[in-house]
C-alpha cells in the first residue's frame, strides 16, 4: 500500500526529467510564435491604435485609467508580498505561505529588472514622440525616458504578479489574469506605450514566472496543489506530442487518481518518511 501510494503520488506531482526535457524543446517554438505575433503588432497595429486613443484624452475613461494604471507600479506588489513573507515566516510560522509570498516577490522583482534592462537596450521611442515629431522605432542603448517604451515596465510587473498568483492560488486564476491584464492595457489606453510593448511585457512576465517556478521546484519547494501539477503534466505531454516534440511512448496521457498519502512525500520530509517506512516494514514482519 505504501509503495503504491508513493508511485501514484510521484506520478501525480510531477514533471519528471523526460517530460521536462520535452517541454524545454517545445519552448523555442512557443517563443518564436510569440515573437512573430509581436512583430505583426509592431508593423500593423501600433501607430493606428495610438493615434485613435490619443483622441480620448481628457475623457472620463482616461481619468479612470490613470487610477487603475498605478496598480502596475512594482512597489505595491513588492511591499505586500514582502510583508506577507515576513509575517508568515516569523509570526505565523507557515512555511507554505512564506514560500508562496517569496515566489510572488521574486517574480515581480525579476520581471521589473528584466524590463528595465530591455528598455535601456532597445531604446524604443514612446508614442508621444510619434505624435509630436513623427519619431518611431528603436534607438539602442538610450537613457532618456522618452526612449524607454519597450517593453512596458508596469505591464511586466503587474502580469508577473498576476501569473505568479495563478501558480500559488489557482482557484482565482481568472481574476488574477483578467485584473492584471486590464492594468497592463491601461498603458496602451493612456498612450504611454504601444500595444506591442504590452505584448512583449506579457511574454517577458510569462517567461520570468516560468523560470522562477522552475527554480523553486529545483529547490524542492511545492507551490501548487498536487492535483494541479498532475493536470499540468498531462496537458504539457499532450501539447508536446501535438507539435511533434518527441516524447517516450510509455509516458501516459492520463494520471491515475492519487491514493490518499499516509505520509508526506520523501522529497520534503525525508526523515519522518523513512521512520514510518521502517515502522511499516517492522509490522509486516
């Protein structure tokens, strides 16, 4: 019974090495498709949308957007997640809550730093320069804020927080994604960024959260419920096979229902698990 529970639990919890390798081979395809989409937005939609939205200045919609867009500032997400981490770590003594708060903090911080570096490297002119001087495009390694449009820092931080929250609190993922996406789109509505700037920030936030989650998993920190990990594993294997990424034939596309665990997984509490296993073996004898 114990060995069956361990086998089913390991299958339900995890991205094993083979499926992880398949996903790593599939990511360049996903990234290439996202890059092509961003280029299409860049060449076809950026300037027409910005010109149309410029006519909305001074309306009530813009006044609401000015308030909503402030939620994309990194300090709100960083301060709240850091305070939650400190409270969970030192007051409530809740390692799970502390790890999840630290994950959100790290995701927002990494997305914000990455966007700042890319802003400096790309040096893209903001929409206001197009309105005033018909300047459009990239001027690489530019320090001026007027040339730091790509990608949107507000959108990267907001979506980094939203995607991180979908990992640790998946029950409310629709609210997290829709709310932070609305914050990101206010940057386009206020003509502070082009639409492709927000699209690039979305891709950046996704990759940042994905990398942060991978880091936490390597450290043995569980962020998602076991059932959600099982569904993600099945979906990832199916997607990999759909796009032609080689996956071992014995990899199942269905996960057996997990048997209730008599003990925690050995990866997280190995000493207690070993003690119970020895006791069970002694009882069998």
